[in-house]
C-alpha cells in the first residue's frame, strides 16, 4: 500500500520525463533538497546522479535553485555546456512561502537571456516546483 505522503513521489520521474539509462547531472545540491525526488530519479535511470564536477554529456540537468544562489543567467549558461543537443534543464525551486523561494518572474527574465525557452511547470515534491527549460528550435536550426 502506498502511503498518502508517497503519492506525489511515485510519478516524479515520469513528470520530469526521466527515462531508464538517461545521464542526469545534479547541480546545486544542498541539505534542503528533496531526497525522495533524487532517489526516484536514480531508481529510474539505474545509476547515481552525476555531480557538478562531471564532464560527461548529459540528457538532463537538475538544477536546485534558491533565491540566494547567485546569478541564474550565468548558471544556466554554465549548465548548458555538457547538455546533449536534445537535453533539458529542470530548474527546481522552493515552492511559494518556503525558504529560498524564487519569484517566477526572475526565472522568466533569465531564461531567454541564457538562450533557452521555458516549456513546462510541475510540482516535484512537497517543497519543490520544477520548470523545464529547452534550447529553442530556432536556435538549433541556425547552428
């Protein structure tokens, strides 16, 4: 039987589009991250999340982001480097009213400046929300 508190965690890998054997890098880990979300993703991919030091080509970047974490544009530019051509970035931010909450407008301003497009928002746990970022199709066509 699934406990009521687990219901939101069961499908988090599905909601984030995580598939078996994907390479997933985690940026911005700290003590406040949702370990159940991390465990669900590791279970789905069948391996550990890569840390910030990894230089592999990655399918997905999980970016745990809080208000005090600095310049989001700079960070987004940095994390797009190892991203596969069709890779995605999930910016995971504390939900409204939680410590470190980030105004959605702050993210919306940073995304196009970093050359990305925002495509989807979803809940990824009790305390965290996720915003999916991709490279715009027009940017790929010009390469």
